């Protein structure tokens, strides 16, 4: 494996600076911050570490080769020159994924097929056997980024995305992606020793992510298969050493109080199961009832809600009352806290009725959202 390779860590829209800071906190120096990714230098062991520890990332890609190819035949010829047999077992399995913007490629599956053919033909020419191939991402994954004539080939060392942290086996309604939830929390004023209150918890993703941070539980500990495990350069003892080190740093108790509340018993059952699979069940207090009745712990702390955005007129009208009640709840119950609303409906957030101190743009899938911050103190007044 390359000793000083380019590593590209991808992320969701609007999370790049948060990801760059997280990577730097782990002792790496980002060399570039792009719209959907952060670049750095490292080796396969660094890819293992990043897959294990990063909370706000989607993928960890390791550059294999960069070259120019205007036509699919040029892609095939250039890819055939790469010593794939040094990385992929001839009795293994390879999946090709891609992002392609090229005038000759109308269907990305054709570009994927040309690259896959080059990989297996090269290995067959050197080893007399060819690996299996297909759409499954649970073995070796090669990622093609091809824009115009500029080709980048990567090993996707994650395989399946690491934006899912592996504990949410019972989602409830439309849950936040775990990486987005982690990015939202990292944007707040919350500290691991402060209380974290999630009054409309749904499947509990926000509170579970906070609990994992407070307990220093690496998100990759829950998962047992990554793309890097199927490369020839993979050394299992390195991985087990990283896992052991991460487990040793996990806390058996936390300093903060973390509260989940929901009016739905079904949601609470889902959040409890998810918290159990995440290993944080004992760190979270669960409450059933209306959000306005929750007993807020002593400040300091963060209270964070992700209410529904509404899509139909009748639903929006009903939600307007809920958003207004959230503002009243903040004012009456949460003095000394930082309050946060994550929503994709700016008209509804106006019904909160409190002066915000910050509005941070994010995207929940394709929906443009805002994380709206309120400094809550005694005497907060609604805007006239």
C-alpha cells in the first residue's frame, strides 16, 4: 500500500468545515477542504483509524491513481496498467461505484462496467483467475470519480457508508442521519459535562449521538465489516490494536445528564432499543409525555429539537401551534440553557417568537434547513 497517499474523506453538504475540524482534532492536518470532502495524507492504517473514529463523515477514500481519459476505451487502457493484483485477491469480490460527468457516458453503469472489466482482466492476465464482481459493497469497493477527462480512482475503504453508525436498527418516521446529528451537536455550545435534553426524540438519534460523545464511544466500534478489510495490504492486528485502544478510552460513566422525551410510546421503545445497541442505554433518562412537561435539569446545558417541517397545509397549520409552544417552553422552562431548533421550514420557525443568536445552514437530504440557536435566559422577550 502507498505510504503517503491522498485520503479523501467525504461528507454531506454543508458539513465540510465541521468534518475538517473533527479530523484535525484527531491529529491529522487537512491539506484541502472541498465542498463535499476533506483531503489529507496518510496510509491504510490511517484510513482504518478514520473509519473507526469519525462521526461526521460519509466515506474514507484512498487514491489509487489519477490520469486523463476522455473516452471509455482510454479509461480501460489506463486502468489496465494498474497492478490491481497487488491490492485485490484473485478469488475476491470487487464492486465499482462512481460519480461520472463525461460526454461519452450516458449511464454511469457503463463507466462502472468498463472499469470493472479493466480490473478483472488485469488480475486474470497476471494470476490466471478473475475475482467476482457485482453491486454488493461488503467486500472490495473501487470508486471512480470521472469529470470530463479527469479520472480519479480510489479504494473506498469504508465500503458501506460510515454516516450510519450501526445502532439505529429501529428507525422512527424520518430520522436524522447519524453523521448529520453528530454535526449538529458539534455546532452547538454543548460540552460533554453539560446536560443534553431532547424533548421530541423520535428514534433518539440526537441524544444517542450526544451520549456516545460523552462516553467517548468511537462510532466504528459497533461495526464489524469495512472495505479496507478486503484489501491485500490489510493487517488485522493493526485493526485489532486500534479497536482495543478505542475501547480502553471508552468511559463507563459520564458526567452529564442526557434526557430523551417523546409523546409516543412507540418512539420511546425505538429509542431505547437504539440506545441499547449503541451501548449508551444506562447513560440516558427516558420520559414519556408532552415536551412542555419535561423536567429540565439544572443549567448549563443544551435543549435541542428537530420538529416536523410540514408538507401539507393542514399539517403546517397544526405545526404552527407546536412551534409557538416550543418558544413558550424555551422561555418558561429552559433559563440558562442554549436552545436549538433544527428545521427545514423558515415560516414555522418564525412562530418560535424568540430572538435567535445564530442560524447555521445545513441540508437534511435535499431539504435546505437551519440550525437556529437561542440563548435562553430569564426575561427573554418575544420580538414585537
